[in-house]
C-alpha cells in the first residue's frame, strides 16, 4: 500500500496495450487510435529533391512563454444563491442569507480574477462532466445519467455509460503538450472499461470515485448517492487509486496514509435502503463515530495538496479537482455544523429551520475551505503566478428534497433547462490572468464544452479529435453510431478581450437553445418554481407531499436499471415535481429577465427570434448522439467481488488491476454477496413484479418518497411565513 501512494508521482504510458484484451485492441484497430487519441497526427514525413541552393538557417525563434498550470476546480450541484458573491444582503431575508452562506475564499479568488456571468452547463451531472472532458456539447456525447452496470457488447465504443471509448479526453491533450496530469474526486463520465476511466483518458493518477456519488464516510453507494438500487444491491465501495504502480480500491492502508485511521465499518448487507447506513455526521451508532479525517473530502483535499507539494515545476501541472461537494447524501463533520451555528449566533441571525439547509450551508463552507487551501498550496509552491484556476459547477443546484440547494432568484434547478438548472457559478483566477482583466465580469456566453478548447489553446495543441475520426471509419462499417466532432469554442482570447465567443445559437439540450440574450425553453420542465431566499424551510417540508419539490421521480428513482413506477396519477406527479409544459417553446430575454418570469413567445415583436430559435432547436435535435448503452449486467458485480469489493471497470480488464489478496473478511463478504446476487440474477431480474415486492420488503412503503420528513427535518418554527 505504501508503494501505491509512492507511485503517484511516476509517469506511465496511456498506451500500455498489455492491459488491453483482444476485444479492446479491435476497438483501437489498425492505426493505434489510443496513440492518436493523445493528439498525434500520425502523418509521415516526405523527402523532397531540389537543385536549388540550400536556404540560410532561420534565425532562432524567441523563447516561448511557459505554458500555464491549469487548476480545474469543479463543484457538484452548486446552487446559485449558495455562493456568497451572489448575496448582497438585499431582499427581505438578505441579511439572514448572508449569514448562512459563508464562502470567503471563493469570493476573494473570484474578485481577484474574472467572474463569468454567462457560463452554461447541462441540466444533470454525467452529461455535464462528459461535455467538460470531451469538448462536445452534452447532446453530442452523453445526455443521460446511465448507470455503471449498463453495457452493450455489440457496441464496444459507445455501448456503456459516459464518454465513448475512442473520444480523446482533455487530459490526454494536455499530456501530449507536456503537462503532468492528475485527477482527484468525482469522475462520472464512464468506467465500464479501463479506457473509460480517468486513467484511460490521460490522467497519470486518479484518486476518487467513478459514479454519480458515494457516501462521504463509507464510500459505498446507495439510493441518496445515485438515485437507484443497482443489480449489485449497492453492496460495493466506489473509491479508487490509479497510477503506474497500483490500480485498485482505496484500502484501509491507503486511506490511513491520507489521514483516515479508523475502520469505516461499511456493511455490504445494509445498503438497500432509502437512507445511508451512517448519520450525516459520520456515526454508525451512538458509540462508533468516524473522525473528521475520515470524511471523504478531507482525504481528497490531502491528496490534492500532496500532488502540488510533490510537483516538479519544470513541467506544467494540470490538476482536476472534482469535489464531491455538494451532491447528496448531505453529510458533513459535526465540527462544521457547530461552526455554522456559531456564525449565525455571532451575526445575530436566526437558527436554521431546515436540517438540510443547515447541512448544505456547512458543506458549502467546507468546500470553500478546501478550494482556499488548494489555491494557497499553489502559492506556497511558487507556481500561482503562472496558474490559471477555473472554478465552475457541473449543473445548477438541485432544489428538490433532499438536494436542498437554492438558486434564488433564478427559476428551477437541476434536471431543468431553466436558468437555475443550467447557468452555473463560474470564475477564473490565478496569476496567469492579465492584470487589466482582474476584478472584472465577463458577460460573453461560455459553454461547459468550451473548457476543452481553452485548455488546448493554452497548451498549444489542436483540439481536433483524430482518434474519434479514425474510429468512425470502423463504426461506419459496423453500422454503429458515429462519434461527433469537438464542439468546443476556444474562449481564452474572448475572455481576455471581453468579447462574446458564442454569438450564435448554443444547443443547451433537446428542449432548450440560447442565442443571447434570448432563450427558448420547450417541452415539459420539472421544478418550474422560484424559491425564496431561505430555502428549503419548514413550509417546504410540511407541504412536500402536495406541492413538492420531491426527488426526480421521472429520471433517477430506479431499481435494477429501470424507472421505479409509483403508480401515481399524472396530476399528482405534475404537482409534486412542479412540472410546467412549455409546449413548442417559451421565449425569454435572460439579460433583462434573468428569473424567466415573462414569456415573450406571444409578443409579435419577438416573432422572428422565436421562429429562429424554434428552427435552430429542431435542427439541433436531428443530430442527437444517442447510442444503445445496453442493459444491466451482473458482470460489474462479479468483478467487484474479485477486486475486494470495489466497483470499477469490468470489461477488458485483463492485467489492469493490481493483484488482490482477499482478506478473510472480504472472502466472507463474497460468500454472502454470491448468494444474494445469484438470487438477483436468477429470480429477480426475470420478474419485475418480484423485484418491486423485494424492494418494498426491504425499504417499506414507497410513498415515503413524497414525505417531507423522510428526507428533511423542520428544526424549529422560526419563521411564521416564508414563501416557496
């Protein structure tokens, strides 16, 4: 285990074909696509003959400026109003909101850099992250949250979750340019094969997890992490370390080296539940609680600080710090809750009335501390002056319970195309930003897909994806979906010059398009509400069963890879999910009306732009990338058992994982898991009725999904009247 961490700094070759099975080599086929995936053109040199006298040698070129370090910081489910910079104290509850939201480090870094006021992502996690790492718009790479256990063997390129196998990742591009590439935190862009993982996408080291979320204390997955119970019964842990000397799960020994010296007491047999097996503050029971150092974010931060400390400045650094915060489950060390309570007392503010709002605020403060510590480490290392820090979020904040974010004054949230779901907190900082641009706001439109082009632009490499183009030759022969080209717009010069890099229509989703300042929102949109400044609150909790907003019943509540139907009338679903039908499209001027309160679609003076955006959306929707991602497979479960109980790649993994010597506890766990999962495979999977009955026997009445007190608690009736 010591050797595993010691190997973090070593280089390895992305194209180590020894770890690839024959099937994977077929995917790579003749031109060695994985080599081309790093940006190599593969063009041959030509020999010319001439009788002319040789030209005199060219004068030496001036030395090129050093390539900047790139520090990419990605928040998860970050609410618009949960950033201090967006709270000026105005409004009836402005002072209270200012007291609750404390982000001094992010505020300072943003004010020293450039705030990007019109940064847009996709409405949910995995597509936004796939867009970020591939440079494609989400609708051209991955627009659904597909589970890790889905696999389609008929399509070895695109037949699983996340980014298709032969698309070139951002890290591979930067690695080609001489960067040292490291990732820490949440991936959520595919992991069926080693090539889908961060390691396969060009990161020399990876420390984190593959799926939508895991437990902050035990690193297992569960309903509040992923929104589903998978075919493995959510039994296994999703926490990994990949480098050139070790590829496998984060063992207790590895965790100990990063500060966690206590057994997390993860119980494989206690994972099928609506609630985590551990309390929000890390207690298994009244007598067994985990220390702050075992909080997953504490270990992620320590790993990031270790990377910076050990980095050799002779090469540029690319560090992708993808924090778990602020995704559910809402969990945080008790010390941070106490700190938040004391802050309210000191400010003369009222106590929190929603347990989840208190948790989310404390988690936000923890994230702020982590981001500040990482920036400080770059300064202490002496490399901040040549660093570009990019801070953004994968989507807007989830306003449903238990997501508990607040996007005030924007409409909607995660899972919607309203501004609250797709307009994201974003800024640039670092010494690489030209002095005249520091302390400014950039109003040009920036897509999450554009960071790929910006990184290539600064690194001096072409953003074109030759590996994907080469793969398309084979895909076309097989009659499989072709990979889309890179959509990224290199934005650096636009940000420096203060110009709009995306004046044309931006394809936000299959239901929305933006041509700034006009935005078209079509179809049924969930969570179509405006929250108040203090949200969620006791009114939210008490009215949840009739007014919502409840968990995403139409998207993420899944059992064994299929939507879990609750048999509710459409009227009830519409009410508790606050669904608004926008028909062929509602039109908004989001510059003049950022809260999207005034639909201009019936205004004759806007008829032309309305028709233009409708036509643009219809045209975009003709080119949706929608491959068959496959059905659920038990292979992910059997592979996890072999690796010691860790979810991870399960296709073409020959020689990928480091050797595993199972402990007696792991062997006993496997015996139990084999019995349970054989039952899933042989009895439950063929019979949906039995699946639902089994699930209800495990978790109880599913109507609890609509109960406010199932996911949040009204702490004290502090507020007599608060509007939702």
